[in-house]
């Protein structure tokens, strides 16, 4: 059972998440993930102002203007292999929020996942690796609030070296966001793409 405390919810599944996320994300490789820039292990710090946290509310829509993303968000839990589940490959324009962790705007890192491609071609996070620090991500919530996040780092890691502690932990309980997809070379089999792309962002404004 995953404990869903405010601070430790994502940490309770670190051992099964590390290296296992997105075993089904983008396995079709119909288009091939875009090339990854030289960003891995950047380990940038958030910096800048941080907005006060929001009450827990389910995210309903995500907007990332820099890569033309405007899409609904569904809830996902854990897959049978213990990894974070992903939305159906058949739906190119759907993100998944890991409901066992913080909601966007709560203290700690909210996790949203999406495919890079699928049977119908490019998917919602196909261009995720092209994001840059300073760009924005907006989440609409079921309680009619909005949470605006400022990206401070875009990193990628080989799936076998996925740094779960860095990705899923927020030391000072800031309201943070992680966007995760696949990238790099397509290896096939149960691995799919060789890498995971992770976008780190902090909430700077709420509405």
C-alpha cells in the first residue's frame, strides 16, 4: 500500500518507480522521439519567488504554450509492475496525474506523465525535451483554481539511472511540478526509449 502523506507520498514508491517509469510510454516509436539537447544531469536550482500552496484539488487541464500543449488531465495510479501508470497509448492528447502524490499547487512535487508518441503518431509530450528554464506550465484544477509553474530545469536520464530521489523529493516543501516522458534512442522490447525526460518547475502564481 502506498502511504499518501503530504510529504512522503511519492517517496513511498521510489524503489519501484526508479528506472521503471514509462515502460509503455511511446513504445510504438512510429515517429521517433526528437533528439535530446545536452541537458542531462543539469541539476539546476529553482530560485526566484514561490507562491503559497493551494488546497488539494484534482487537475483537469494542462497548458504549455511554448510547445503548443493544451490538453485534459486524467488520474493515473500504479501499473501492475509497480511503475506509475500512463494514459492510453491510443489517446495522443491526454496527460496523466499521479494521484498517489501531491496535486498541483500542494506542497511537494506533483507528477504528470505523458507519451512521446503512439499508434497515431506524435503524442502530448513529444516536444517536452525542447522546453527551457523560464517557460511556463499552467494547470487548471477541479475547484476552478489555477496553478502557474515556472520551469527551472529540463533534464534527461538513462532509464537504468533514473534519480528517483531527486525527481520525487522536494526538500523544503515548495509547490512543485514534474513532467515526465520518454526520449532518446528507441531500444525496443520492454525498455522502449532509452531515456526519461524530466521537466522541473515551481509554482510562482496561483489564481
